[in-house]
C-alpha cells in the first residue's frame, strides 16, 4: 500500500466518522428552521474532513434546537434560530447547502457509470460528467426547493422556479471546480493508471474534487445572496 493510499483511507475514515457524529447530533438537535439541513450537514462532514465538522458545530448547530428546548420556551428558540451571523458565515452555510446536493449526485453518479460501463465517445470521464451533472442538478434543485420551506409553498410551480433560479449558477460553479479537478486526475496525475470507484484513492480524489467545487461555488453563492437571488442561511 502506497503512502497516498494510506492518506486516502485516513481521509475517507475521517469523513465517515464525521458524518456519523453529525448525523447523531442532528437527530438530537433537530434543524427546526430548515429540516433539509439534517441531510446537508452529514453530507458536508462526509466529503469535507475537519472543516465539515467544524462548520456544523461552529455555524450549523447554533441554529438547531434540542428536544428538551423544544418543550421549553418557544420564543427563545425562535430567537436562537434567527440569531444574526456574519455575512461570510451565512454564505458559507448557503454553499454547504448547494454543495451537498451536488455532492450527493456525484457520489451516486460515479459508481453508476462504473457499474454500467457507460461511456460517451468511448470516454468514461465524459459519461461521468453527464450523469453526475444531471443527478447533481436534480438533487441540488430538490435541496433548494425543500430548503425554502416546501410546506409553506402556496404555488409549487413558482417555488420550483425560484429554486432553479437560486441554485443553477452555484451548482454550475461547483461542478466546474469538481470536474476540473477530476480532469486533472485523469489526464495529469494518473495518466496511465486512473483510479476506479472501487478504490479508496478514487474516493479521496472525489473528496478533494468536492472541496475544490465548494471553493469555486462560494464566490457565486456570495453574489447570489448579496443580490437577494438566494436567501441567507
């Protein structure tokens, strides 16, 4: 086993451990204002070692209300949910929201292409791009739609339109970063021995790709939130 494979296993292990810890804590401290974050935070921990769990406890859990608190002073809980945070933190949380939907699509798409042997123009990477983008878009829009409060939508059609408007550009920015990294993996880093989805090295590269995608999506989310196209979180 090479040093890179060891690093891969460590990074993946940290991701899974974070996801489990966050998932347990989210169950104990439900995300009352935006239930979809119950899925977003574990996913963030899964692909973002160290930073993911820091973000949850530092930025996400502050918006949660424990089961005991829900039985107590509701007004106090509401005030806690609406507590102001610095703008960069609101954008960071909005970016985790978008990135998690994209990442989920990518996590499903990559092994799906591998198992089916699907290619475009004889190239697996192109098939990965196509399948992952479609799935990421579907999950991303779904996360945005439900994040806007699906139970409150009087006009589902308009709500869906708003979700598409709010998430499309940030999703594209995420995939540009992620696909760019995976292109480097295929054509620069591992030209003769590209890792497959049945290896730890592949999923470590995917983790890195998702982190890059988060970084390329952050400025777009900043602009979307600043202009009011996307709501602050």
